[in-house]
């Protein structure tokens, strides 16, 4: 099965990007009509964000979200099978690279933070190719073991490495930062019990990881948010980089809220490219009142 999936991904990656994204758009629109539970969850999460003014606008945006999510899924074939040189060629715009250059000049570790927004796999591949030192991305291992092998065969290449979302992975990430290397963390992944705190996300209590903020306050570490925006009409991608906004003070609840506030701002910039279908509010135990 592993070889078959890799072969399918290899074939998909050969399709021109505009055509591949067009296929994703079609599949996403079909998913909107047939994936009932995902549509309901996406609509509900979007409602919390207040990014749609009315029901008509909400339905239109949800359809776009389904299309963009399907595009992201198909684009994994590129991220996991195409060469770094090809992936770099897909990025037509880069905004904020001076923040990375400044961190390198200061000889600091780079904590690169991105939510489930745009194509973070392709953006990560671009970054690992352009940085002068290794980049380690934290990920949550899939339940299917052979899928993890396919995933890592695409991610662990050249300057790119991965770290599982467990204690060993955290130690690996910390070690990379202390060695003045780069790491990637997704701050909106729902943490396990005891690994997070409650903070609001678009006005709703959301169990939020503390790892991102704890890493951000490490000595000689520069925290930066980034997003791999999908440009329209199959033109490619734009990489956006910006400093974390707000002041972290070491208080877990305060710092988690700062991280969520930053995620909200990025999602508001590119709402159709955020994974609103992700079950961000699934944690119910000891959930505070709204």
C-alpha cells in the first residue's frame, strides 16, 4: 500500500499546478455537498469567527474553504515527491524575509510558527531549502504507520527533518533551537490532556498548547509567524513572514492567549485558506463557560 500511495502521489505531482488545483476545487465542491459532518463543523467554526456577515456569505466562504482544503491535500503530492528546486520555483512572492535575515545575523534560533493555513508543507520545504541550517518540523504522527513513512520520505530531505509531537520530539525541537537552527510548530493543534491551557479562540474557549509560547521565550530564540498563501488561478504561492505580536511574560494562560490572538489575525487575512474543518474545539473536559 505504501508504494502504491507514493506512486499515486508521484503521478499527481506531475500534473501542472493550475490543473491540480482545479481538480482540488472540483473535489472540494463535491465534498461540500457530501461530507455533511465536516460541512456542519466548518460552518459552526466559521460562525464563531464572525468573518462572514450573513448566512449567504457564510455558505459561499464554506464552499471556498472546502475547495482550498482539497487543493492542500492534492498539493501534498508536490511537497512529498518533487525536488526542492521545483518547490522553490512555485513561490512567486516572499514577504518579510528580512526578519529571518536579522535573526541569522543575531545568531539566534528560529521558531517558525504557522497555523493550519495555506500550504504549510510547501512553505516548510521552501524554508528548509533557503535557510543556511537545518529545519526541524514538529508533526502529529498519523494513525496509519505506512502513511507516516510516506510523509517522512517527503519531509526528511536535504535540510529538512521532523520531530513527532511527543516528549522525544519536544527534546529534539529544543535541541535544534539551542543549536541556533530552525523549527516549525503548528500552534492550533489541540494538545493532549495536561499539555495545554484554556484560552479564547475567536471568542470561544479552546484548549490551547503551551509549547509554542514556551519555546518562544527561550533565550536567543526569535519567534516568527509565517504562511504559505496560495495565489489565485494556479499562479503559485506567496510566503509571508512577520514577528509575533504581543509580549510573552511566562504566564501560561496569558501567553497562550497571545498566540491565539496572532493566529486569529493570520486567519482573518486568508480566511478561505484556513482549515476551519479542523476540530479545534473538540476538547470538552473542564471547558470554561463561553
